[in-house]
C-alpha cells in the first residue's frame, strides 16, 4: 500500500518572534485538529504552560496566543512528506519548510529550539546543516516532548526546555 503525501501546518508566528520552536512533522492527531502538539500525551504544552505561567486549561487558541505574546513561534522542519502513522522514523519523500526564508522574514529570531534529537534535530541538520547564513542564531537541540521519548522524565525535559527562556526575556 502506497502512503500519500501529507502537508503539515502553517507556522504559528506573531510580531517580532525571538524563539522559533521546530518539530519534525505534526502527528496524525495534530494534523486532524490543525493544532501543534495536539496529542494529550505529548508534554509540549505542559512544559510551555509551566515555564511561562500559562493556564493549561485554556483553549488551544489562547495557549498559542500566550506563546506568541512571549515572542515564541512554532513550526516544523518538514513542510510535507509521506508517513505511515505518526512516527518520525516512518517519514519519507520529504519537502522541507523554508527555514532560511523564515529567518530572513523574522530577523528578531535569536534562537531555534529543536524538539528532539532524532526527530526535528536529525531532519534540521540533514536539510539545513549549520545555518552558516545566520551566525547570530543559536540552535538548541532539546529533549523531545513526544510521548515516545520515555527515556527522560518530565523534570529532565522541563529543565532542558527552560534554556529557551533566556531568549524570550531580552
């Protein structure tokens, strides 16, 4: 059975973002809902709410707006691909998002936070290399918030993700 190509989500970006958080490609649940990190088992929103004092019971739109107000943008490394299920290991036929173009359009970005080593980290490095065109942008590869990343505790993940806070505060 041939898998069909699927398009990802549009970037979530507000005014003068300072941090760009990149996933690899949205899960099936996220694609169905049209929301970043819609899988309730993914710890992304729990971590963001904890770090930035956002009420976790808010609607997706209000939580997303809270991140935008903190000058955090969300997007993915991959624009569209073929994939069975939601696993990053099943991704094929990749069409990348134009991260370089995004950075040129948003010169206030000082940090790219990659959500995981084997997901967005792997794809980002493969597609975009070292971002030599943007030496002022720090690239952090952080522990994946995915429920598949059970090797690390929530506390270990939140400690790692706290690194982005220094880029939102200045």
